[in-house]
C-alpha cells in the first residue's frame, strides 16, 4: 500500500462526504460522520486538526470501512 496523503481533518471530512457520509454531530473538535450501507450503519470520528497523523487517518478509514484507493480517488 502506498503512503497515505497528508490531509487536514476538514479535507478528510470533505472526502468522506463525497463517499456518502453525513455529519451527525460534533463534540469539541471531533466530528462524527455516518452512512447507511447494506450491512447497516457505519460511523467514524474525525478530529479537526490542521494535519492528521498517518496512523489517525488509517484508523479513520478502518472505522469508516473505506479503502485507501477509494479515499484517494475522491480526495
């Protein structure tokens, strides 16, 4: 797997919204996103940091059940 791009929290949210996620709520600097799938509801939490750490972005994609390729294609 190639390296993940360095993105801000806001850029990650924008990309996830293109993939069908909707902002549900916010608590402090953390945004909760959800989307409906055939298997049920999938959610993830994105912090509004200027630059997300690579491990944080990887965890967000795992929570959201989004592949690296899907994320890069829609960013």
